[in-house]
C-alpha cells in the first residue's frame, strides 16, 4: 500500500512541478516538494516494513520499522508543514532556514505524540481544502478535500493503533483511499481537452 | 514555456498581477474572441493601458504564441504554440485550484 501511495505522491509532485515550470508560482513548488517528501517517506517506510517482513520479523529484528517510521514521520511533518505554510502565505517568499529539518538523533516507534502532530497538520490542510471546495464546488476540489480527510482519518487510526492494534489495516486502507482520490483528481485534470 | 518575471507587491495591501498572469489574461481574451481579437477588446478584457498592451502584444508575438491575422485592422490570434500553452495552463490552473491555490 505504501508503494502505491509513493507512486501517486510522485505523480502529484510531477504535476505540481510542471505547473511551477509553467507559471513560476511558488505555491506549486511547495506542493511539489511536499509530495516528493510524502512519497519518499512512504517509500522508505514501505521498504523498511518489507525488510522486516522478509528478513527479520521472526528473530525480533524490528529496528528497520523504527528507522522507516522515523524517516516517514519527519518527511510527512515537513511536507504537511510546508503545505500549511503555503496555505497561510500563498505567495510570499519562503525563508529557507525555517524549513531545514534537524537530523534525527533518535529513531522512534509509531507513537501517539507524532501521530497527533500529523493529525493537527492534516486537519488544518483538510479544513483549507474544505473551504476551497465550499467556494468553488468543483469535483477536483472535492476529491482533494476527500483525500486530506481520508489521510487525516488514516492518522487517527494510526493513533488508535498505538493502543488497539486492530486499527492498523484500517489506517492503511484509509491512507490508500486518500491517495487514490488524489490520483482520480490528477487523471481528471489531465483529461484531453 | 514562457519566460516570466514575478511581480512583487510593494505594499502589503497592493496585489499586482505578474507578467505571466498578464500574458495569460491577454491570451484568454483572444481565445474568448474566437481567436480573432481586436486590440480594443484585449485592452478592456485584460484591463491594460494602451502602452502596456502594445508592449505585451509585441512580447507575446516575439515568443511566438500570438500572431497578427488581420490585413487592414490589427487582429490578433493565438498560434498553435499559444493554443498548446493555454491548454497546459488550463490543466495547471485546474490542478492548483483543486488544492485551493491561485495562479
């Protein structure tokens, strides 16, 4: 599921980059960087999970899980933070140092604090996209709104998963559904005119 | 791709159109006029002064996205490159708009 999410995130990033090259609009560059980071995080997390599942799960070799999750968390934190920034300051210049992420000194397992941070950022983005949908009522806006709502729900499930493991598959399904909605939007945008 | 300069507002309250946006506005007016737009229509449609309109039309002609099609009166139309640019722009605009971003 992470790999499908990775491919869709990269497709979105590519479309945003095309838009940036055409218009030089910085918000599209932020969108591009955000989705590259989201895609990279998903890829690393997916690969880490794969390594654990294939190589070491039976021997209790779970360290890659923590590394994968930590990288995925940081990537998502920066990505969603950047999107929030883009919504707040739509056309202003961005100060680079503010976005530089500290190198993680410790790797951590999925936990309630990190999930709460991501939920906070995602709910903000979902609200913004919801407002956008309420204004222009287009199907594409609805798909983007639905995607961020779904990603928010996924992280709520990831949060609940920290106490109730049964929610883990639901979280992944909600995450995948969110990316599929973004894919649907992308396909609609690129329909031949 | 059309090379553009980004216009920066000088005051917090001022919101200037970028050169790119002005190009798009001019080309949108031409498209709206069935690819046969007189300068007056473009001037009003794109909300430009005469001097700036003349300058931007020359720039767009140099870029090869519009052409003069009239013989007696000046009439402007989009070239194939201009039509392709507008199609790409509509896609990008639709994509950005889905996220709530204006370009």
